[in-house]
C-alpha cells in the first residue's frame, strides 16, 4: 500500500512544472548519450559491426588531447594532432582487424571489437596515464531560463546541454543525408547488408571501411571532448559506451536519427526515474539499471528499436 | 603418435556414445583426476590453492556457464558477474538464516536462484534477439549492484558493505564439528585444502553434467537455436523453452561459480567484486577458450586468469622482485589478451579448443601432413 | 587480340582454409560472345571455380594455389574483387544475395557505382534493366529482402548488368526457381548475349536447360573437369545423360571395365 501511495505521489509530481523541467533537462542531458550512439550506429550501419571499442576510442581521443594540452601544446594543434591520431587508429583497426574478418558472422566481429576495446584500454593507459584530468573547453555551463525565448515555459536549462544538442543534431542531419543520398552512403548500407554481394558488385570494401573507421575516429573524438568537458577525463569515460547502448537499441541499431530520439528518451526517463521513482524503490542509484529497463520496455514493443530495420529472414 | 583410434573398434551403441571414446583419452582423464584428488591435496601449498587452483576452477565454471548461453545457444550475455553475485548472496543468506543448511545445499540453492533470475532476465529473449538482447543482461548486471546496495538486509546489515566468511562457518562434512573435535583438530585445520576439495568436487560434477547436456537432445536444441532459430522452430524445436532452459542452466552455473567465488576463493561477500569488468573477463574466457566448447571454457579461464600472474612472476624472476608495478602488468595483460582475441578470431575462430583439436589432428597423423 | 579468350582458366587448384582441396585441376575457356555452361553435382566445385575467377574466394578463406586464370590474356592473381568487376566481369552469386534492406532500385544502383556514370547514363541503364525485367519495375520501392525468389534473381542479374559487364559469371540461376522463371532467366541470358554481346559462364545443375542455351559445356566432378564439349555433344553423351538427365539407366557399372570418368579416390 505504501509503495502504491508513493507511486501515486510520484506520478502527481511528474505532471507539474518541476516535472516538465526535469523532463526537458533529462532529454537534453540524454543528448550526451546520443553523441556516443552516433559513432556506434555509423559503424553498425556500414559494416554490420557492433563496435564495442567505441567507448575506449572515446577515452583514447580525450586522453590524447588532454595529455597534449597539458604539455603546453596549443589548443588547435592538439586538436589537429588528435584528429590525425584517431583517423590513424581507425584505419589500423580497419586494416588489421576488420578486413581479415570480413564475411565472418556478426558475433565474431563483435567479439573482435571487444578484443580491440581491451587492447586500446591497455594502450591508452599505458601510453598516457590513468590519472583524472580536467578539461576546460570554454563551453558555457550556466543555466538559462527558457522563458526568455518562450514566455510561458518557465523552466531552466543548461547552456552546455544546448551546445551538445546542437553538435549532435548537426552530426545526425549530416550523416542522415550522407547515407540516404550519396553513392558512398548507399554503398555503406549495401555493405552492412551483405559483405559478399557487395564485393561481387564491385564495391571496394576496404576503401569503404577505411572511410567509416576514419570518420568514426573523429566522431569519437568530438564526443570524447564534450564528455570530457562535462566529466573530466578518466577511465570512467569508457562507461559512456554503456550509456550509449540503451540509446541505440531504443533508436534502432541502423538508424542515425534514432540516436537522437533514443538519447532524448533515455535521458528523460533516467532523470524522471532518479528524481521521482528512486524513493519508491527504496534506494538511490537506480539510474544505472533504469536506463536499461526503459530500453527493454521499448524494444519489447518494437524488437528492433523505433527506427531500426526489421530483420528480413528467409530460410 | 600417441593418439590412435586404430584397433579400437566400437561394437555397441552404448560404447559408441560413450563420453570419452578413445582409450588413451580415458587414461589421461583418469590419471589427471586421480592426481587432482589424491596427490595435489598433499603437495600443494596455500599459495597454489588459494591464488591459482581454486580461482581457476571457479572461473572455469563461470565461463562454462556463459558458454552454455552464448557459445551453445547463441544468446549474448554481459551479465554473468551479476548472476554470480545473485548466487553468492543466495548462498550467504541461506547459510545465515537456515539452521540445518550446509555448503552443498547452499551451492545448489545459489544455482537455482541465479538460474531463476536468469529466466527472468532471459524472458526478453523470446521476443528480441541478437545485440538487442545485451540490454537485458546488462540490466541484470546493474540491477544486482543496486539491489544489494539499496537493501542491506542481504548483507545482514554489515556496516562496511563487506562480510567476512570464515570457512569453518559452513559445514561441508556430516558431523563436521564433532569429527574435528574428536580428532583434536582446530577448526581452521587445513582450510585451504578443504576449500580446494570442495571446489574440485563441484567443478568436476558440473563439468560432467555440462558435457552430458551438450551431448543430449538438450544440447542439440541449444545449438539448433543458435545456428538458426527460425529453422529450429520449423523442425519443431520449442525455441522459447530452449532459450529459457539455456538461460537457466547458464545462470545456474554462474550462480554456483559466484557462491564458490565468495566462499572458496576470496572468503568475502561483496557485491562490488561482481562488477561489469568481471562479466567481461568471463566473456574473454569463452572467446579465447572457444565458443561452444567445454574444454575451451577451462582453457580460457586458465589463460585469462593466469596470464597476469605469469607476467608478474616472470617479471619478478627476470628483473628481481617487485620490478613490474601492477599498473604495468594490468595494461600489459589487457594488450596481450586483446591482441590474442583478435588474432585467434582471425586465424582460429574456435579459440584454444580449436587450436588443441588441430594440434591433436596433426599429431595423430604425424609424421605425415594434412 | 581478337582470338584471345575473355576468360582462360588453366589447370587451377583451390584450397579452403589451407586444408580442404576443392579444385584439383580445372581448365576452361570462355571466348568472346560465348555462353559456356559448367555442369556438376553439389560440391563438385562449380561455385569455387566461379569465385576463383571473380577473386571472391579470399572472402571465404579460400585461395587459388596452383594454375593461372587469365582475363583477356592477363593474369588476375594480383587483382582483387574490385579490379575484376572494374574489368567488366561480374558474378551473380549463388542464392542471389540481394541487399535485403535496400529497396529494389537501390539494389540496382549499387551495381552501377563501379563505372563512373553520369546521372543520365545511370537512368538509361536502369530503364534498360526494367525493360528486361518488367516484373521488378512494379516493385521499385520494395525492400529487396521481401521480393520473391524469382524477383530476387532478376534483381541480382539486373544489378550485375548495371556495371555494363562483358562477362557475367552466373552461379546456379535456377536454384529454387520454378521452371517458368528459369526459362525466363535464360531467355534474358540469350538476349543479352545476342544483343549486347555479353559472354556468360553459367554454372548449373539443371543441365537440360543450361545446355539448350549454352554453346559449350564443361562437366566438373570432384574438383576437376571430366568432360568438355559442345552442347550438342554433351546432350548426346551417355555420361551426361546418366548423370543429369535421368537417362542411362541401362548402364551397368559392373560391366564397364575402363570407365573413363572414374577417378582414383583421394580421401
């Protein structure tokens, strides 16, 4: 009975202006997850590889950048160097791991990225260090009242979240257009469907994948920077990938706009769960599994996510 | 070479279906088991038991469990440490709260409860498949951390969040206290040997059970579902039931492994130990050892657990004690394990077990070549 | 130059995974404008031969260990699958291999990327394919995976045509298709061959149909070519009849003393 009563209060609280603020704030913070998710989906869509190393690539990028700036390297020089490093890492992964494994089943490819993940984890910390580094990019973090723009909406949001949202939106729109309307984009989709057939029609697999992994490297870097600014750079950054996971599953593994929607849903649900429902379950810290539960509910309704491509199977 | 089927003619179906068809293999197994049971307890020391043999066996059981779900049934799982944790906590609470409980029943209960949790978190597999299923097992992983943190009842309100588990608190022999008293032995007498024997017995039993399951219709159903579930359904295999019983068995093994991990290996109960990284380690074990192989589960566990120890000892031997710091060893083993995973996937997708099979095959026809 | 064969396979040997010997001596020639059929039972090595020619073998852990494959007189051992398609040789894979999440038109478009065609040219090629296969025109926006087997085979052939090939390696086009469809596909083959001068190397189990449309046929068994002849010769040969056409019941193996097709067992 007690639980029921507190559930009722929780729901009542939800439909207040405070509830709306939490909702909007949550959605915006969910964009951070979308940033991680985009790289994920890019790789999956173009090669059918579920790239578990995404989080570590992110850490590696952020760590490289921070270590360079801490050694008094100019911001933009460090930025450029990190971009180059990430492209090289992407290319190396493609050349040494993905290409020899072309045409293997998806599970082997996934396992291979788990191996890469482990390798990069060791490499990142072996090359640099495992200390916690602060990053200051100068992205404003002060909150603003939305009412300045929309008079009746009297809630606070963070400028930082707005910035992250703009970056994510830019990437999503760009990538969506790329996949839908360019030859390379179409080739990428073909490759993710059937490696053998795309080779048979003369799609240069190696070149295509090199592009993908290079772009992924850079996307990881951008996401890594924003995450680093928010959290500081440390090993915990690799867990960003775990936050990205429910996001892409909700959105659908093959959908770039899905990343955005998934991020919004997970972010909002996480904040709402934490603020309104944690007490119901008698303990803080439910946000860790709450996100997965949300994702689970969504994919139980739509097994391949909201925008994901249905599996087409014939025996 | 040593391995030859020549002259070993099978004359009955019973023989044909025997678990170890080769006479030489049977001999090796028998000698190996006799050695482990009868010799090792007398020659081993605390370090070998507590730091090497026991954890390797415990982790082998965990990886065997994961292998049943992922390797045999094709259901990806990243929650094995979570299920280990459910097992450990079940064993603890049963031993704590049930008067007549002994360690064997507690392990059984640990397996069953973890298995039931496995069914709960495996239910989504009826509707979703592939990578989408990761979310369910990850949910289990994070759920246990929260559950045991939010409800201190499970830890008997231990203020530090860790419970120490002295081995003589649990009973593993009938009339154990009386026997020890009668013989005038201290309660801690040869603690590590007892812990070793308990682990060994459970490991052997579970390995035998697994071997038999994968040879029976249960195992064939698992593999059919793994290879193509739609086709399996068409030929009349109850796909849903098969997936769930794979989850149950898999999590049963993980649960028992978790209980043993706490009781026989570290002697503490602490949910922080069963974090996501341990799930990953178990996963590496099956990738390296070989998906869908029982021998592989053992080889993988031995390698993944043993490598950092080997590097440390090797460093000590070559450069003098304490030369290599733990961070180096950790990073090194990450790089090495990561590399080996990738290399194995490229050249020998069946892992160490596949490697072993091809070596065996080569030896059998040596000096000729394939 | 004119009498150099489009494709010349000279005594090749192919191995999968460094262990399984799939081909042990296959030689064949495809001249310009010919339709050559490759007959053989399951596992005889038809697909492996075609994949060796299109350099797709590597994708399945296979490799050509001996022998030479020449394309227009040039050795292809250094080329990859991409180069082969670039040279105008496209394989239509066994089992069709449609991009199941791409719609029909997108499927066809992927075939055209290899040639740097202008938009108008691509459009023209598309229209040509639709004209050949009116049936798939009505399904332009349908995901390839949802098309029927026959339509998928049409898409697969159409996709290959988009690259404007000079030689198509057609692997078991009849697999899982109704006789009507098979006939239709082969009519297209004939038409392309006559109108566009495209050469074909067709692997088939359905020897009756294949030989009706082909000029030359090869019979392949256990990884080696055991018979070569014009379609007419093959149709009249008792071996082929007894192997594929259901005839030859009166051949008694016990009485055949020197049976020329019989191979020493290697296993």
